[in-house]
C-alpha cells in the first residue's frame, strides 16, 4: 500500500531512512564516504521520481535499500576495480569484516558479486557486509546450518574464480582440495 507524496511525508521519510540507508551503502563500499554519498543521493533521486507517480511505498527503507543495491551493482559493473595483490582474496576469506572496512576490498568483492547469481550474491552480502551468522542466514532461508555452510562455500568459490580473472599479469590461481583442506597456489602463464 502506497501513500501519496506530500512534502511533509517526504521529509519525514527522509529523516527516518537516511541513517539506515547510508549505513547500508557505506558498509558495502568499505566506508568510502564519497562513493556512499553519491549512491545514496542517486537512490534518493530515483525515489523522488518514482514516488511522485506511485506514492511512498509502505516500506520505504526496503524500497530504498533494494534501489541502492541495484545502483551499486550498476556502478561496479561499469567501474572495474584494481586488484593490487592476490593475497587480498585470502585476507578477505580469513577476515570477512575487511570487506566492510576497506574500500579497495569492498570494490573487489562488489565487482565479483555483481557477476554471480542473485541468490549467491545475497548470501555473500549477508556474510561479508551484514555480518550475519550462519545460524541467522539458515533461519531466514528456512534451511539447515549445514546447507547454508555448503552454499556459502560454493558461493565463495565462485566469487574467488570471478575475482581471480582480475589478477594482473595473466596470473592464474588454482584451488586444490586435499583431505578437506584447500590450498591456493599461484602459477604464471608463460
């Protein structure tokens, strides 16, 4: 159910949603304030245009977050980040919070996420940027924790493969599974 767009409703909606929206975007861009502000501004500009004809949605923050997510995806598809060091992938896997704290890491993760299926990208977004536990993700998706762990592992593998294509100098990284332990080794193409 939508409400008509009055100036007072718009101002009140802005006041109640700007903080959560900025926090959402900021986490996903690794705290890059300039980029976060641009994406939030673009999101709000789209909201004003859309809400003039359709009215304010019943859940404006959900609408804004969905549009912000799509705006970020569009942005990262256009701007290919530079992966300076392949070790960044290992660091992100070891410390997932790095993605939300480091603009460079966030750019690389978002670029890779924009190239995954939506279900995989959302699972990894919850893991890297929202900091949700496997238990919470399982409950939200009506799955077992073991099922979420498996999906998360496969999604991370696909993300790694997408990101590895960015490595400079035609570097190739391969993953071997040996007794349940994954080893990464870097080989150079001749």
